[in-house]
C-alpha cells in the first residue's frame, strides 16, 4: 500500500513540479489525464497480483512433493474457497482505496519534494492497519480490533486477519467489504472532482490548508 501510494503521488507531483502539466492539459482534459493515470496504475497492480499467483502456482507444482508444500496444500484444501476470493477482493479494493487517495494527495503537492509530507497520513493509516492485523491474529475478538476491521483504511488488513483466523461472521465480512467498496467509490468521485482544480494549484501552505483551498476552487 505504501509503495503504490508513493508511486502514484510521486508521478503526479513530478508532472506538477516540472510544470509539464500545463502542456499536458493543453492537449487532454484533466479528467482524461486522471483516468489514464489511474487505469495504468490499476493495470500494473493487477499484473503484479497475477505474477504473484502465477509464481506461487509454479512453485507449488515444482515443489509439490516436499513436506512444506504438502502441508500448505492440506491447509488450503480445508480453507473455504469463498475466503480465498474474499482475500483477493479485500487486497484489491484496499490497494485501490490507497491509490485513489494518493492520487488526490499527489495532485495537491506543489512539487515532488513535498510528497512525503502530503502522503504521511496514508502512511500512518497503513502502519496502524498493519499492526492492528498482527494484534488481530492473537486477539481477533478485541473490541478495538473489531471496530478497526470495519474502518475502510484499516479493514483490508484487520478484517483479513480476523477472517483468516475464522473469527469473523460472514455477515460481518460482507458488511466490511461493502463499506470498503462504497468508500472507494466515494473517494474516487471526490478525487475526480478535486483533481481538475488541484493539478494547476501550487501552494506551500501544507496539506490541510491546501485541501481547504482545493475545495473552494472546486465549488467555483
């Protein structure tokens, strides 16, 4: 999540910092540019996930006679197939949420040197979610862990841990996934609306002041 968020934010910030964005927007609309950038990152994400699955499958075939792989296959055979699909859905939409939010953060920065400052909240969210998932493997029924597993920026990690420990109900899993998907959609619409004004906004006033100014420009 941190890697993809930084890639997206840095790509957009680089174009803003070199002032090439004005040249790009003279040929295509900000909407087209945003959708093209997002589509490219999503395709790269799907390609990487596909490579992981392919390499894992080849490794299992070549090492299928080893005790480690046999034990893994036996565990996998007893694991619900629906949970494997849900794992991929949580991973995909979780990454997509961070990518969309990173695109919005990247469009706010005046230059690439300030990317780390604007992306810092996303980094903190991902770290909290990561450590929350570790806690969830030990005490999945803790009230803080349960609440965190329904918060979209944490649920791709914390609900995954609770789900794979078989400590979450099917209804809870689908509610958490539904909240995550809805949040991705709303984040996309918000980023989509702000992006058009953000890409030509150069401000050194910090994240929150720049975001407030972006909302004001979007209303106009």
